[in-house]
C-alpha cells in the first residue's frame, strides 16, 4: 500500500478547520491594515534562496529541497516566502510604479528538517512583507498586525522578543567583537558553532548549546546612533500596545536581516517560535533593485494552532436524503439540489444501498434529519422528514421542503 512520506501529513477535519479559521482571521486583519494578497509560485530558481536566504544558513545548506529539472534548470521548492516576494516585486516593476507595497501570502513551505512536534517538512506560513517604508512606524505596524491576528485566532500563551541587529555600519564592528570573544572559546564550541564562528558568528548566539552557555557573558551589540534612534522609536510606538521584551541574544537564522528583528515564542521547546520576522533593508538592493527598505514576518500556522490548542468547532447541521426505491432516486436527487440551493447542508445519494445502509450513513454523517422518499411519497409528491434525535416524523410536500428544512436546521 502507498505510504505517506516521512515528515509530511494528511490533515483531515476537524483539524483542517483550524487552518481555515486562522487564515480567515489573518485575511480580515490584513485587510484592516491595507495588505493585499500575493500568490507566489512554489518553485523558484535555487539561486534565489542561496543569494537571499543566505548561503551559510541551515535552510540553504541542509534543508532546501533543490533539484534539477528536465531542462537542466537548478530549482528549489520554496523554503520560505520572502525571497519570492522580493523577486516578484522587482520583476513586476513596482519599484517604478508604486514602490511602497504591502503584501501578504498564505502558502506551504518546505524544509527537510528533522521532523518532530511543531516541525514539519511541509508546513504552512502566513506571511506579510511591507516594502518601501524605512520608518520605525512600519516596524511597529507589522508587529501589532501580527499580534492582532494571533489574538483574533485566540492564541494567548506567547511572549514577544525583539532586538536590533544594526546596519552595515555597526554590525561589522559587533561581528568582530563577537569573533574576538568566541575565538578564545573556540575549543569549547560545538561542532556547528566552530563553523559558524568563521562564516556567521551571530548565529552562535542562536545555538541551543552555546547560546545558552554564553548568555550574559558575550559582548552585546553597540548600535550606531541612527540604529539606536530607530530601535528606541520602535519600542516607544509598541509600548502599551503589546507586551515585549528586548532580547540581545535574538539573532534569527536567515541572512538578510538588519535593524529590528522579532519573534513570538510559545512554551520553551526548541521549535518555539510561532512567528518571526524583521527588517531587511538591503535585500532588495542585493537582488538587483534600488536601495529599498522592507520589513516582514511569517507565522507557522501549525505552531500557532498548537499553541492555542484545538477548540470545538461545531459541525453544521445537515439533512440526509434516503431513497427507498429505484423509481424515487431521481426525485430525491433533484430535491437534494433544491435543498442545497436553499442554503442547507445536504448529504445522501447512496441510492445503491438498501434503506438500512442509507440510514446508517445518515447516522455516521451526524445528520439532524433524514428526508425519506418511497413510492407512496413520490405519488403524493411529499417526503417523510424524520428527526434523527427524537425519531419524530412528519410529511412535507416537495414544494415546501426547501423552506421547511431551512427553518429547522
Ligand atoms: P523563519 O523564522 O524561518 O522566517 O520562519 C517563520 C516561521 O515559520 C517560524 O517562526 C515558524 O513558526 C514557522 N516554521 C519554520 N520552519 C518550520 C517547520 N519546519 N515546521 C513548522 N513551522 C515552521 C521566515 O521564513 C522569514 N521568511 C520570515 C520573514 C518574512 N522575515 C521577513 N519577512
């Protein structure tokens, strides 16, 4: 028998309803903030992620589903949405026509990580990218928008951490200070961090082993006056509107960030970020466009759902059509369509089964009523409507059935 691929999932109801609910909350809030939907392709040039997500990141080094297609093109199934958004922004020439753009996207991302609770190889991200606004107000706006979505959905147990990674002026100094400090500890670093030290020393702070060890001891970022003023203003705008904590150890695992970065974290497991993002003021330029500031985030839908927990989503009431005789099938079928047209959830149509089999299915569906049509009913142009809870029955004419059931369910 065919088997599911490890790290991938089938998601049935009622679990799948959580996703719809979260997506609906997000769409409502995105609309309030003036964000418009961008539907991105799932496959991009591999190069796009190597250059933007970052050559030294875990995502590109170990987790990306990259392949060569029949035309010898080097492609990748998207591990994240931001590079695709920037590519689309540049390729469609928004730079010239309308450089300030607020996009959102909802889609599945793919990373070959080790599967565990809250970490999947295919997962859904709901993301937002605000391109063309360098003001701290944009940072505060996207963070509060994220909070509004999570709150609307009903997830409560999370903390918000923010930090500033500075800019091309102040970060290199910090990078060097970090290299100087960590070089003295080189022999004690884990295998991964030994490599990070050379290529991406900030990532050591993010390491589950070494990051914890150096907490409080590592040099902290000294922001240049412009970056400090920006970060202060972001905090001022957020104060009183959201609880947050400045965490100097928050560095994020992607290469394109500058200035403000943030995470919404739930619980204390390693895969605890339910959503994360930050500024990427140099990415548009690095990808061949003019210098254009930008900020955004993405939430992991599965993790937001996990952090809230399932809530009971009431199954809509329905009616179930039973035909007792081959001669009644067509009338039953036509009535089913009429009842649906009246806006009532309608099931049935298992007309090859005997009555017992059909009634059993009505039960399995959790239908509130069975609509039964036999030859007597057909002759009188009426149906028997049976309340499946009480067993009470009544006759209703074909013509009035849609309206009558609409009143009942
Ligand atoms: P990221 O931190 O790589 O950032 O992912 C964002 C969120 O996606 C994470 O906080 C997490 O909730 C979810 N996520 C990531 N990997 C998995 C996984 N394997 N299973 C389940 N959920 C996962 C980005 O992707 C950036 N593009 C965010 C961004 C947008 N920054 C600026 N704009």
